[in-house]
């Protein structure tokens, strides 16, 4: 599997996670404030520091390979 295939697989996985999590999100929380991986609300301080963030700090750390 080459790098392009790996990137495509990763993108599909992220898309699938986002769709699955969108169905779990309580509608009182705006979708742009919710982590695409775990479905929980992203902390306000993180959103202020990085307005375009799509993941909470724990999921971002794991996404970058820093998870346990």
C-alpha cells in the first residue's frame, strides 16, 4: 500500500467517524464545537486557541500518534 492509498484510507476513516458521531451528538451543541472522533464537545479554550480544530485535545494527540 502506497502513501496515497494510506491517505485515502485515513480520510475515509475520518469521514466515517464524523458521520457516525454526528448521529450521537446532542443537538443542543453546535456541530462545529464537537470532536469528529469521540463526539464530545471540544473545550472552549481549545476552540479559542485553534478556531478551526476538529478534534478535542485527547483525540488530536492520539491522531498524531501520541496516544498510549
